[in-house]
């Protein structure tokens, strides 16, 4: 299963009809299998690997630290989806992201993955709808979108 970049964006948009975006369902529709791994060190957030055995139809699997808060797991899943979409040619045996979302990729590639993860989890159109309906509290928006208050603060340009 190989979707083109425009097809991948269509799949993402389909999952952005309401908040919170369901990251595991999105990964499934992109052909990725997500595994929540218990007993990982706290500084290991997730990784994406090419795996014929454990990957989905795309041949890639995402592993996420089950011990992390649900909001962290969601961001990690979105971040690894972003690596799949943007940097698949660099995945090879796997990209491991630690607690600071650092892998062997360049800082610019990590920044790209973080930006796309934020775009996936906090789509501007949904965010603007909630704000237009009077939801302006960063804490409340973070709750609705199931992201950290820090991530939401960055997204809406509010001071932390």
C-alpha cells in the first residue's frame, strides 16, 4: 500500500472532521500499525521502523511508550506519522525519538515532523471554529484537542 503525498493529505483531512483527531485510526488508514509498548524508559517516546512482521500494509510500524500521558502518546504517534510522510527514505531500520523528540535526523527534519504533528492534531480550521464559538482558554482548547497546554499555547501564539 503506497499512497501519494496528496492522497496522504486527504486521509489526514478525513480524520480532522472533529477534535480530538484519532491518531491510531489515522495511522491505520495510512497503512501504519501502532504498538503501545510497556516498560520503556521514560526518556524514550517512540519510534518508527520498517517491519514486514509488525508493520501495517505500508510495511511500517510505530512504537509508542505506553507509560506516557495520553496527550504525549498522541503527539508521539502524530510525530512518527509525520516522519513516515516526510522522511520515509531516512527511516531504514528505524528512527527512535527520545523524550525531546530527537532522532538521528537533522534538527530541521525534527522541526518539520513536529510542525506536521501539530497540524495533524490541531488543524487550523477546527481550532478557529472553537475560538469563533467562544472557546478561548488555552487549557480548554488543549483539553478539547487532547494535547498539552504547552503545545496549544504554541499553536495559538499565546505566552506560556
